[in-house]
C-alpha cells in the first residue's frame, strides 16, 4: 500500500477517528510520519487536558509501520513494549513526528541478518503548538528475519 493511501486509511480507522487523531503526513519512502491530536470535548480528561491514552495512541503504530516498510517483506516487525512519560499538561493541538534514519534501518537489518531477534527502542516527543514537549513515548520493536519455509507439496 502506498504511503498516501495508508494515510487516508488512518483517517477512517476507528481508534484514530474516535480519538481525534489525524495522520497529516507519511513520506512516500516511509522515512517520516507526522501525527496530530486536536483538543476536543471528547478527548479531554477530568482536568481539561489531553487524555493520556489518546497521547499514547497517536504514537502507537508508527515506529513499527515505518520499520516494517523500510525493511521489506523478509522481516517480522512487532511492537514489543511501550512506555510514556507525561512531562507537561497537553492542551490545544499536539504533534508527534517520526523520523527513521537509514543508518538505524541498516543497523537493525544487520543485527537480524542471521535470523536472531533484535529488540530496539525508539523514542518520539509529543509537542504542543509552542514546541514544548508534552509527553515522551518510547516503543520497543521486535525485529526478526523470517525463517525460510520448507517447500510444500506441489
């Protein structure tokens, strides 16, 4: 699936649609993604700031998708773990930008070349309109080269 189509699919994906999360950009080469969350009555918490679950959700699939698309079909990529640190009350529109460098992809590809699993942490900041960090999210990816499957009956 092309990046532009995937971005449109995310616009109607219920977990994003009903949380007010909007994917504004995914680069054609899957090196970059930008996601925003606008403050709405339905995604505020008790004290009037962004619901923490929405802040985490807006970052959830992107490291996995970017890495999977960059490595190609010979690799398994899964989210292994995740954590979020809330640093400042989130108000207004907040943004997360994901950048996956070639060097990191090459490092992971090399580490997984022999078929062993690779666990690697990735971090993204969620920023408000002033550029201040509202939350820091870490995701650990599990990456492994797919095992050769024996040929089945012809």
